[in-house]
C-alpha cells in the first residue's frame, strides 16, 4: 500500500521560500504511469491544486502560482518536493502531496500546516 | 471563488438519500472526468468516486456518482452518522489546471 508523508518547516517568514518534501513508501515514485501532485487547503477553506509532476518528469503548475512554484522528484530518495518562493500570509495553508489513482487523487499524505508569519 | 460550484451545505436524516451537485463548464466537467472526495474533520481528503462513477476498493456502494453535460452529482443512500463530512468535486480544466468545487458540508440530522 502506497503511503505518503509530508515534512518541512511549519513556519516560514514572509518573502522567504517554502520548501516541503513528500516521502513515498510502499512503492517506487518512478514506477507506473502516475502523476504526483501538491494540493493545499487554506484554513477553513476548500482545496486548491498547486501542480503535479508526471511520470515522465514533466511538471504542470496552477497558472495562478506558476511564477513562484517548482515541483520536482528525487528518485534516489523516493521523494517529491515543493518549493514556493516569495511567500506571503496568503500562502498559509495545509499542504498535501497526493498520487493519482484512476485520474483522481487516490493516495494522500496526512498534510502539513505551513504558517507564513514574521 | 471556486471554478466548480457546489452547494455549501446539505443534510439528511439517517437512512435517507442525499445528493450533492457540482456544476462546471464545457472546459472542465463537460470535457473531463469528475472525481469526488470525502474529508472528515481534521483529516486528509479521501477519494470516494473517480472517473465520474467508479468506486475505489473499500468505498461502500451507498456512494455513487453521475455526470451529465457540465454537471455532476454525488448520491449517498442509507445515510449514516459517519457520513457527516465535507465533500468536494474535482475535474481537470482545459486551462491546464486541476479545479475543485468549494465543498459541501453534509450534516446528518
């Protein structure tokens, strides 16, 4: 059974870079034709798709975040990563990594809260 | 403002059938599969329905999905107290991004 676990700083200062890692266990991140995504949820709000990286390694980003976000994969560590630069309080959210299943997001990490504050 | 429109709330008594709607446009629901997620308080979302009407293994058949044109629906029959959660619809959009509904909070009376 595939399991995902997000990790990273819970507090980031405004204008700095948010960096998160998603460690995948129970399967190789490079096997299968899967898409690996980052999704976030602002406190008390709905879900927002940040972007995904395809099984071929090509990333696709939400146009509203494209200028600030980078998603990458480290196959040697079986990890997915997210970098978001120039953060503001509006980037405070729970960040989830997820793997595709049948076109939807079938496997999710437990989520990690990132607060942007000085 | 979410790209996909859902009612903010829905409710039903135990044993009843409830439906949650999700409205979009040709560029998302009209052209792509719809997926549904259940989010219990304090937990990550869980895939409930994928590809319009498919259930992942382990999801009870009380949950069903349908799609027609630019709208989709999630139906829950035999409502149980443990179904009380937030429900989200999602789809791909031709603007090259994933989109979600704003979520529907289901209350079991």
